[in-house]
């Protein structure tokens, strides 16, 4: 089905902070005296983990069509879909800074976010709520509302 809305948000601050962290760890490991030094081994593991997180959570793509609201982090290994028929309301909201990035459980339900504080809260028919981080909260909420109406 043709999407009515599709947008990719890059986690610029996340990319920068994870990249800087990897550079610091590499510099510390490079300063170790031997290749078997525990600092070198632990540093290598940390760099690999940082690179994996960076790959998986560097961006968030949101796609809306009359049937689904679909989320895809990075290359798409981590995904989530919501059926528009089960969405009661899509409302622009602002998250607290300490809710963070990635996939988090917050007092308002699950949050999917790679950057910034703006989001759209999906209020579902089963009483659950989800938040989708976006740098276009009005456009995303409007697209979800339009997709819900297109189903009727």
C-alpha cells in the first residue's frame, strides 16, 4: 500500500555522542602496552557494542498508510507496527529530557525515539499509549489522523 507519509529522522546527537565515545575508547585502548592487555580487550568489546548500537539506532523512519503506522530503526532490524484501526488518537506531545533515546518505557507508555523531545502520542483502543519521537510532530499527527479517516 502506498504510504501517505514517510519521514526519516537522523539521531545526530546520538551519532555524535556514540562516535565520540568510540573514539575515546579506541584512544585509550591504543595506548595499552600489549594487544593482550585487558584494557585493549575490554576496549575492543566496548567499541563493537557502540558501533552496533550506532548502526541500529542511528535513524528512525516512520511510515503511515491507511492500514498501519510503521516504525523502523536504522537499517530495519528493529521494527514496530500499529494498526490504524486500533488508534483512537494521535496527539503531538513533548517528552522530558530524561526519557532518553532508543526504546524506553516511560510513565506515558513505550517511547521510540532517536533525537529531540518532540513526539506523537498514540492512544490505543486497548488503553495503552505509545510515543513516536519525531522532528515533525504536527505533520506526523496529521498523517495518522488522515490515515484513520481514510479507513472509514
